[in-house]
């Protein structure tokens, strides 16, 4: 059955639990889940533009050389291009792919240092959106002599052919909704609802196979790494300068393993255990997750009742109060009805809100505490709204008008093509999921990644390591001490494979350095790109604000200028640098996606 709008204006009210923005989340940052490696590192909120995406990119012809065109003038000075690359690098004369790129050009030619490529995470994160969001800030942080460059990886958003498993966006939305309403929970050490999730992903795998005309198997991290080499060469450069967040660290490590002699600079921020990723296991992802949640309890107790609405004098009491609230919602969900939206807050909605906040504690711990306090009093409005502005889904007469929106297919395609084959049986999935439940109360969401691959079309064995090499320049890896999805141990493990690499630690919670704003860390990143110098082994940076409840509101507003942020008066850095760090911290919210849907959550 083909579902489309047929020139009717279709309104689909988001189901009771989640707003449309959550559903959107269910797509990228990390493979279909509110937890995603891309998660908060996945900075892909689009800038306001007057031209449609189709008008912008439809006017740029793919070429084998980089031909840059002015684009997105409302967002700043940006240029876009589409680079032609082989779809299959073993058959360079065969079908082609077109990679969509964007750059913020260097503002000085004196001492020009070439391009730095960025990847925001995912898999499936849009590099174009990343640069539109924080490209200007990174130009300030890293220096005016670099081009700030990124791209939509093959199969993703603006790059073609794009991974597509549905005929229309309406079908995609309805599928996303069905998955959202079947979210699993950890109860009594077991994961519930696995059978419904398993069944939904059997359908998705079949849809992927039926829509594939031979291109799908080529959408892999290995091929994207080679695409990066093609971009560097088309730029007239010999070696790569790269900054990858979250899943982008898998892409970077893959490049380093394949092309160790082609690295000029490489920063891997929020480091994924690449071996675990390629094994489709996710056994290491949540190792520090409980540390991040403990920060919520500790910071709340320290901040006091004025700053933390869910306050109790002892962190353990806050934890007990939260557990009691979760248990109550399991049997007595809270209805929400306002003048503009409605819904139901149940335990799943609460846990998604908590999990989301772990990615961005500086922005979300305080509002989470307020929402919890209201929820304990029987009011779920604030909790429901934490997922973004609830809104009605609309479909225009042009059923393909939303083609440039996030699509869940890209994440599943990359993750499942990359990973080891997953047993198809429900019994095996349940056993895997129950094993994860002992690691973290949020283990159910991580299991969604593996569930998405249970009926994936068989693929030739892609590159899966080993992740070792004597790189032409040492790699800088960055990890937070309480990262909810990429533990510090993963950064240390991956560093061991690449000679002379160094791990820089930030003593803070949140996913990636951008969610743990630190002047110290950003200075080390700047020095590394400009001079190639690495911090001493064992260096630990402090965050700007140690307590996530005691962050000035101006830091979270994404406004330029450091005044009012508590940063004025610093003598070690200039005001523009401070303002850029503040601006990035304000823009980085919760860009992770919730499993199985097609939108990003902001």
C-alpha cells in the first residue's frame, strides 16, 4: 500500500507519548536511538534559509573537481559543492555517487593551512548542517587560516544516491511512530517489548531489500573514509586534517587504519570503541552512563533547592525519589492537555527525557529537575515539552517536499552494513538485550541498534579493522570522565593502536567536549591544529562550570559575546575565542536521535 498526501493537507497528530521532534530524534545521532553517537555531538540544527534545499542543491552539478558555489547567504559566508566519486571503488568506471559539501572559507590567505574536515556523528549526521550551525564558531576557535569543511556522507541527506526504504514521507513517519510506541523498558532486570521492536525491524529490513537497486551495500564507513581521501585530493592536498565527533571517531579511526600515511591532523572527540561498533555489540557504550546520572544527583544536592527543583539534601534521596517516580508511572501514566498539544507521560517518556539530559547536562539537567518536580506533583506538561515544541505533522501536496529532512534509513544502512551479521531470531535478540540490562537502566535503547540489523540484507564483509597504525602525525583523542555513551576507556583503548597518540581528558559529564565546555580543551585543540603540538600524556582539563545547575543562562542561549557568561576577565584567551566557545555551548543541545524515527531532537 502506497501512502501519500494526494494533494490533501494531512495532519498526523503525534502519538500520546512523544512530540514530533522526538520522533525526529529517532533518527540520527546514533543509530536510531535517543542515544546516539551523534548524539549531542550531532550538531545538525538547520539555519533559516530563503531557498529550499532542493533549489540550493539542484542548482549544483556534481563534478569530479571541486567547484564551489555561494550558498546559504542568510547563515554567513558559505560555499557548496557536489563531488563525484565512484559508488564502488573497486569499479571506478561504474556507477557514481555525488557527495554534498559545504565550507566556510578561510578569512586570510596569509599562512593558509587548508581544509579541516568535520563529521558530526551518527552514523547519518549531516556535515552540511553541522557547518551551518557552528562553522562560524569553529573558524574563530581554530583560526582564520583554515577552511571549515564538512559533507553529508554517502547515502545521507543531500548526498546521492540516498538510502531510502519508503516511498513517501508519510509512510516513513507512520513507521517511525509505530516503533516509538513500542519502545522497550528495563524491568526487573529484563527488557520488555522486544518482540514488537523485533517485528518492526523485520519489516524495515524487507523494505530496504525491496527498494535497493544495488547501491545500498556501498554505503559504508570504509567507503566514506575513502570519500574523505577523494575530497582531500580534489582539494589539492596530500593529507587529511579532521575533527570527528562520536560516530565520527569511528570514521576517523577507519581512515587512520586504512591510510595512516595520509594524516596531517586528526582529533577524535567522544571516542567510540570501533571494534565494538563493527561487531554490532555495543557492550562498551554505556560503561560510564551511570556516572553521568550520578552527576545529576550530586550536582542537584550541591546546588540546593533554589537551583534544583528536585532537590534533596542527600544525593541518594534524590535517586530514591526518581526511582519511585519511575515505578509510579509504570502503573499510572500522567495525561497532559494544553491549548496547543496533548499527550501521555509514561515511564518510557520519562526515561527518554532523562537519557536525553545525560548527553547535555549543562543545558538540560536544570530543566529536567524542574520537570521532575512538576511530574511528582502530577503535572507532566514540562516533561513532555522537554522533547521540543510539540507540533502537528503536516504534509504538503508535494509528497516529496520533505526529501531533505532527516531520514532514519541512513543510520540503519551504515550501521548494519558496517557491522557483523546479527542473528535473526527473537530469542537471540532477547538474550542479548537482557545481558545489556545489567550494565545500565538505559540498555534497552542501545539494543535498538542491534535490533535494527536483525533482518538486514546480507552484505559482503566490509573493513572491520585492525585499528592500528603508525600515522604520519599523532592523533589527539578526547574523552569526558562521565560521557553517557562513549566512555573514557574507549578513548584510551583506541589510542593504544595508533603510535604516539594522546588522550586529553575533560573532567565533566556530557557527550563530547562540546557538551562539556572547557576553555582548556578548546585551547589544546586549537594548538594541535595550528602547530601540531599535543598535550602531555595524562592531561586533564576542567570544565568552565563544574556544577551543571550553576551555569549562567547566557551560556545556554547561543548568543555571541562573552558578557554575562561568567567568562569575562579571563586573561589567557581573547574575547572572540571566549564568545565562540560560549556560542557553541549554547547551540549544542540534544542532537541525538531516538531509535527508529526520522527526526532530530532539539
